C-alpha cells in the first residue's frame, strides 16, 4: 500500500514539476514577446519623433527682410521691362541672388551688381547655373518669395467700359492717394503697454478717418477688437504665406460696412479708417495719443508660427516706401460717409479663389 501511495505521489510530483517548467517557459516567452513588442514600439516612436523633428526643420523659422526701396524698384523695373521678351526676368529671383551674394545685408547693395546679373541672364546664362554654388540662394528665394510673390503679376482694370489685362505692380500702398501721413523706420522700438516688447510693425501718422487700403488681395481672417491693436483687421494672402495686420482703426466706424470675416478683398479696396483705438481691454476706446495706422506683415511657413513665440514679423518700412508709387484713388459717398476705390480692378488670384471655393 505504501508503495502504491509513493508511486502516486511521485507521478503527481513529476506532473507538478512539468507544469512549473512549462509555465516558466511560457512566462519567459510572453516576457520576451512583451519586451520585443515594447522595443519595437519604442523604435517606432523614435522613428516618428525623428520624422516629426525632420519635418519641423523643413520650414523657415526666421527671416530678416532689409531689402532697400531702391533695390526693390530696380528689380521691379527689370521684371516689367522684360515681361514680353524672350528673356523674362523675375524680380524676386534677382533680389534673392543679391541677398545670397550679400549675406542678406542690403547695406552693401549696388545697382551695378543687379545690372551685371541681368546682363548675364540676357546673354543666355540661367539662374540655376548662376546660383548652383550659392549655398543660401534657395533659402532667400523661399523667404523673399514669402514676402513678395503676390505683388507683381497680371491684373485687369476697367478702362472706357472695357476690361484690360495689364502686368505690373498689383499691390497697393496701405493709405489711399491724396491723404497726408508721416512715418519713419520704427520697427523694433520698445513698447510697454501690457508687457515690455518690440514694435513689430510700421506706424503711419495721419488724420482721423483716412481710408485704409488692402495692400494685397486676400481673405479677411480677423475682424474686431484687440486690446493692443484696438479695432483691427487681419488679412491672409491666398497662398497663406502673408498675414497683413491693420490696427488702431477709427472709433465707432472702424471698417468698411461690407467687410466680414471670411470675405475676399481685392488689392486697393478700402477696408477701414485711421484712428487711435487700442491699449484697453474694453472695446471702442481711444487710448492711443496719435492718430495712426499700425501696419504689420507676418510670414507664415507653418501654421504653428501663426500664434505664440515662433511668429515671424518682417520690417515693412522699405516695402511701404516702394508701394507709394501705387496708391489707390478713392471717392467719398456723402450719404453713407464711406470711401471706395474709383478704379475697377480684378486680381486673377482673387477670381481663382472665388471660383475654386
């Protein structure tokens, strides 16, 4: 009897040991699978982080735009003069070439440098050949294109009842023709309301009610009160690269009555009126000492740059000087007290946006 009992106990013990061995192997296999799965997941996350990191490095994070009015004018004149020739020229490419040559410092600008470049292009050399050894040309072409690409091109005006296609400057000065103003290069000077910061725009001092004009065609993105800018308008360019900011507009009657968020404006349209609102959390308050327009130009290469600490605002002072040659002629409606442009104008970019949207 004892022998039989011992035999049963032995079998149970063997089975128990076998079960424990199998469990250990199974547990080890599961642990190994979990480890490999975690390792794989960690690698995937690392790859994703590297991919995201690489993607973040692809867009431009800073632009200093200090192209002089004279350089802008010379490049523009070469562009328009060559438009219908066998050797068309692109004014942004001309300026980008010089920027790569000057290291972005246009205090070194000489008209003869651009003339020499144009002569090379007219003699058959291509911009690709001339810039193949320029490390930063591609950067400046993208950066300067973000500032200037929408400003020169074809447009239509109505003359004697007929629409005429023209080529040239289709961006306008932000203040309507015939209205006096004064200004200086005040970009980057100190501001203290709310918190200490730099002035990221250009102020033009003038008379209350001066018609403010859309510099470029685009889409109204912001319309309303901001405690810093008062009554203000924000307009996106159609390519999404430029955000135009018009601030400190008139108390009680800041905007053109037809203006709404999401609507399309054409370059040269009257969009608002000069005032001195702002520097208040309460709406419709005049807390600015001097009537003026604050005009700002923000570049957006990625939507993450629109808000927060990664914003790119460029100095528009020289650009405003350049645009002075193209001011919008306006007329007042005494019944509504509104101003509007006198020249009927069509921007193909606006027409295309309206058609596709």
